[in-house]
C-alpha cells in the first residue's frame, strides 16, 4: 500500500531530472555481442523511470532504418524524510 502512495505522489510532481532522446539511423552495425543497459540513479533514492523503445537485434549484425526513443526520469527523495538505521551491535 505504501508503494502505491509513493508512486502516486511521484507522478503528481514533475521529475527533478528528465532526459528524452529520439534517434533515427539508416543503418546500425553491431560490433560486439552483449546487453546494453541504461539506468537512472538518484541519491537519496526517489522514483526513477527508464523507458527505452528500440528494435531487437535478434542475432543480426546490421539493422536497417533504425528508430529508437529513450525517456528517463529521476526524482530525488526529500533528504529530511530519509531515515538512518543504526547498525546492530
């Protein structure tokens, strides 16, 4: 229940950091196999969102007429609301 409240509050306010990109290429050549990742990290940690829409390579080394969009948001939590936990002794 608490997570829904936090997400609702985060959605109501604009993000502290926001990046959007749209890329189009006639040809994309993949030179090395592996996974690509994009993360957004804020400290103190708030609500972070990353949405990447891009075609899958599916084993191909070259993809023609590529279109990809990236939208990332970062919300910084209120430092005053942060609770410090004492380590057990």
